[in-house]
C-alpha cells in the first residue's frame, strides 16, 4: 500500500465526522453559556452592591464602604 493510497483512504473516511460536528456544537454552546453566566454574574454583583449601599445608608451611624 503506497502513501498516496493511505492518504486517499484517510481523506475519504467520514466515520468520525458526526462526532467532530457534535463536539464543535457542544463547544459553541459551552462558550455561549459561559458568556451568559458571566454577564448575569456581573448584574447580580451590581444588584448586591446597590442593595448593600442602600441598607447602609438607611442605618443611622453606619459607615459607608
């Protein structure tokens, strides 16, 4: 078997194509989820910061951060 025959056989083999496609889709979904969770985390952090400031402002004699 020559190297050209081996190369042709490898290029025409599509058995693993579906697995690779599913892996790429899973990677894209994971990236989207990470981006969404990161954005939501920043929003929640801002909410807690504003709430803390409002509570501390409402308590007489409290020290602001």
